[in-house]
């Protein structure tokens, strides 16, 4: 498998689904860009990967 293969991604549609699900108002373009910039800082990607490895492979 290629090392640069994308495993998971989020879309603007995903953000809108959360906004609608939480009953929030529509974001401005500027607010949306700020949210997009913030998302990578809030994803515990290392822990997610480690947990997935540990769930599949018993060491």
C-alpha cells in the first residue's frame, strides 16, 4: 500500500452536519475557515492510530 494513501478525511459537509445537529446558526465564511484551521489541532490522531493498532494486533 502506498505510504501517502489518505485513510480518513473530513469535509465541509461534515462540519455542516454537526452545526445542524447541534442547532447552531450557519457560520460565516470567515468562521468556517477558522473552524477548518482548528480541526487538525483537535484530532488526537496518534492515540486513534495506536488504539486501532492495539485493537487489531495483540502484542
